């Protein structure tokens, strides 16, 4: 077994491995959305004390994160068309530089107002992320088209790794003395210590400089991208066929992938057909019923992620007076976020992306619904629950891109996944509005329960999708027995 593993590692293309590493590094820098939950107490406190927006509350600074994701969701499908004209490497470089410039400019804008801060830390930052995010993945998928789940998981786990590192960096830089918030307004806690507030703007300069350096290094690795998707040699194909004959599991996996990725998106009433390469144009995807189901599932589960990601620290500091521990808990959770992405990606490659997605959302929903109990469980329970939550929702970001590639092909991946990502527009607006309007009435516990409800709803939809898919497969097997020369569509 060890010899076979060593042989497989030697057979990997070196430039392909470097491309995956480059994609990992790019994604480690675009983890701003996940460090926002740790950053927001410092940023909100600074805006209250040192800017024109001196009455800023957490229910208002959440619009910075919302602006970030709204911009990303709005521009990703549009910029995906532009990315079709440019190489993934060039588009990733442009996106990375725009992203980092947003961080650097926040040094100036946060000293003026919340609106300007939302422009740089939200809009500009999100626009850069929307270009860099799919470009880095697309580079690597050209090298490993048959391992899309694992490769995508490895690359996007860079976001979890970046969050783990930069959460600690931010807290160590801004609050090295482990000061606790010393001002309470309407059950919200804020920092007023001058030594801490002085460091907040410089933290953005530091982050912007580090991000730029890492991105430039990553682009060097991304230069080695094949012009043609690697193909299987006749000898390899023969070995694969022999292995499949011996392994029922491999045969089942291959059969399932062929059903997920190579049938027409007819939906029995749309009349859509794939092109010669098995790819689907965005117009064809928009005529697929399955796309809209995935759109709703993605949006509902991200609503739960939105509340945990933005407010885990704001909620936790009401019963844990240890800023360093809260940053550490977020970082350890982010480590599980990083490790969970390649893990769930590999699981998806093995048992199917729909099945894996259902498992991930089910466990995440259970953990999200019980997260508020951490108030009674203290530090230990908070650490365990954050690891469980981050370790499961990471699978959503690994499996959704892989499922999109499996269903609709690689050629229009950036645009098609961007269309799926537009669900974030509704989610971010809903999350921000619910927070600003209901937080004072239902508290952080009520806000977190709303997020958990979204996850549970998406789990129910996933179960329905999986049952429908299984029934369609069963029907197909009967159909193929009668009409071996024809195919049957297993999609919804």
C-alpha cells in the first residue's frame, strides 16, 4: 500500500502540484470574510471613538461584511465573462492586487467614516476576491480534472489556513496585552483603551502588505498551467479498467460520476443539450431546475454561516472575558475549516457530492442549533462547537464548486459558479437587515437561531434532492435494461 502511494505521488505532475500550492496561497490571503468576526470588535470600537461615525454599533458594521459578499456575489458572474478572455493566472493577479489595495486603503477610510470603510474593506475588497477566487481554482482543475473534489478542497482550505494564521496575527498586533472591552452599551461591549485603538489602522497596512507579497509569490506557481487538459494514456486507461473490474466501489463511483457529470440537462422539459466537450453555457444552466434548487440550498446554509462567522466573538465575549482565548478559539476553528475542505472534497470524490453535501449540512445544522448553549458550557464547549461548526460548513465550500464542475463542466466554471454564488446577494442583505432590525429585540441568541433555521431548511432540501436523485437512478437502471442503446437523465 505504501509503495502504491509513493508511486502515485511520483506520477503527479510537478507543475500541477505547484499550481495547487499557488492556488492555496491565493486563497489564504482572501480570508478577510472569516477574520471579520475577530476584527469587528476592534474596528467597531475604533469607528466609535476615532471617526465621524461615533455612534457606530455592531448591527451597523455588519454592513461592511455584507458589502464585501454582495460585491463578490454580484461581480463574480460578470467578471467570469472577462476571465474567459484572460488567462486564469492574469485574472488571479488582477483580483489579488485589487483585494490587497482595499485592505491598504482601509487605513485611511476608517479614520473618517463607516461608509468609506465599507467602500474599501467591503466593496473594493470583495471585487478583488470575486476575480481571484475562481481563477486560482480553475488553474488547478486543468491539471487534475478527475480529482476536482480533492483539488478544490485543498485550494479553498487555504481560506481556513489564512484565517487560522491571521486571526492570531490581528489579535497579537492590536491587543497584545489581552485587554477586555471596558464599555457596555445596550448589552454590547466595546474597547476604549487608547493603546489598543492606536494600533487598529496600522493593522490594515500590515495585512495589505503581507497579502500582496504572498499573492505575487503565488502567481509564480500559477504560471505552469497546461494549455490542454491532461489526458489518460492507453496504458493508464487499461490499468484503470482492470482496477475497476476488481473493485465494485470504483465501478459504483465511476457510474455515479458519469450520471452526475455527463447526462444532458434536459429536465424533461427544457430541451437543453451539452456541447461536444460536455460543458454547459450559463444560459443552459439557467434553464436547469437543479440549478435553482442548489441556489436555494447554498443561500440558506450560508445564512447560518453568516451569523456564526460575523458574531461568534461578539456573542461569546458576553460570557467569556478573555480576548486572547476568543481569538484562539476562532483560529482553532479555522484550522478545522482548513482541514475540512480537502477532507470533504475527497469524501465527495468517493461517495458522491450530493450525499456528502447532505451529511455536511445535517451535522452543521445540529451544531448551529445548539451553539447558544455554549453560554452554559463555557470555554471548553465553545472551543468544541466552533471546531465542529467550522469543520462541517467548510465542506459546503469544497463540495459546491466540485458539484458545479461535475454537473456543468469546466469550460464555463467561473461564470456558472458565479451564478450559483449570486444567492449570497439575498443572504447578505437578509442577514444584515435581520441583525439591524431584530438584534435589540431577540438578542444574539435569537439571531443565531435564525441562522440555524436556515441550515436546517437547506438540509431538508438536500434530503429531497438526494431522494429524487436515487429514484431517478433506480428508474434509469430499469430503463437501460430495456433500452441499452439509449441514456436516461438522472438530474432533477
